[in-house]
């Protein structure tokens, strides 16, 4: 990214990075983020085939629920920085899920 990039170019860069590294991922944003930029990034990600969820507040539960729903069908990677995600993942997952 360059200093002169437009907001749309930055949003497309986020979307391209996500698809390149994680495929057509499910991306969850929390409600504490900047709404306008998240809206641009969400649109760019949706265009590339990603599923986008914008939580109204703290997204931890929505992130984990999205992660445990998918393993019924395929292997899932949950990427996050909050240790609460691990605790919630243990709570919501079960032995019938594929690899998380």
C-alpha cells in the first residue's frame, strides 16, 4: 500500500490478502471498529467471495460460533488475539466437529 492509496484500494488490499492467505473465509468484525472503513472492507471481501459478519458489540461469541458452525463441513482456522476465544471455543465445540 502506498500513502496515496484511496480507501477503496486499501479495502481491496485487505480483501485480496484475506483470500490469498485464507481463501473465501468467514470474517467477523466487532462493533467497536470504524463503521465506514469496515463497511468498505466488508463490501470488498463480499465481492471476493468471503462471508462477512459485523457484530454489534464485542465479537468474541460471534467469532467462535462462526468457527464451530463450519467444522461440521470442513476444517476451520480461527485467527484472533483474545484469549477469551479459546475458552469460548472449548465451550461451543463438541467431539462431532471436524478439526478446528
